[in-house]
């Protein structure tokens, strides 16, 4: 599913023009990004939690040369799905949806 697919679904669910649905989605995503940049968690009930944590500096290897290099510490993003989402994804197949790996949207 792409951003455009989300916009189309949102426009249909809210019965609003695509431009308005796009503005709503952009506002939500911008708010999430800003919170994560501040180091806050973003918790979407029944979906999951986005958070950041620090991955410490470590020694690594350049795969091309095999030489050692220092990989600096950095903040990394993590996502932990909610139990309800895991149950839906791993539960019995929904008869109205194609099986995973089946036809993709827009294919012929």
C-alpha cells in the first residue's frame, strides 16, 4: 500500500476530496515525525508503537575493502505492533481479501 492508496482510502471513508484527505494524512504523518524527532513515543492504539533508541558506536568493516572503520552512535527507529494487529495479521484469512502474495493492486 502506498501513500496514494492511503489517501484514496481516507477520501472514500471520510467522503472528502482527495486534496483534503491528503492534507489530513500529511498532518498526521508530520505530527508523528516531529514527535519522534523530539524523542517521544508515538502510540497508535490497536496498531502499534513507534519509538527511537540510541544504537551505540561500534567497530565495523567496509565490505568492499575489508578494512575496519568506526560506526558512530545514532538514533534508530523501531516499531512494535500491537497485540490486536498481530492477531489480525496472523489470524484466519479474511474471505474478502486475497491471500498474501496473491495479486497486487493494479496488476493485470
